[in-house]
């Protein structure tokens, strides 16, 4: 999902932070097999695959 998000991040000028869930027991407990997941803060935007329209809509509302 991170690679799929790169063109949108470049277009809309936002930063992507990738986290290794397996290195953090709290994240493993929270997300387990529900990966990849896209978050903005604590807001979950997508799981498993990038939903570009949903992300664009969300960013449009917060910017």
C-alpha cells in the first residue's frame, strides 16, 4: 500500500511514514492480520488495499 500511495502523496504533497508492525507488540495486538492498514493519526482510512477515492475524500475534508 505504501508504494501505491506514493503518486498521491507526491501529487497532494503529504508525508508517508511506514511502520514495521511486527516490531511493536502493541501494533501487533491492535492490527494482527489486518495489514496493510493506512492511518492518519488514529483514523483508519483503508485496510488491505488503497482506496484512492476514499483517501482523496478524507484529505479534502481535513485540508
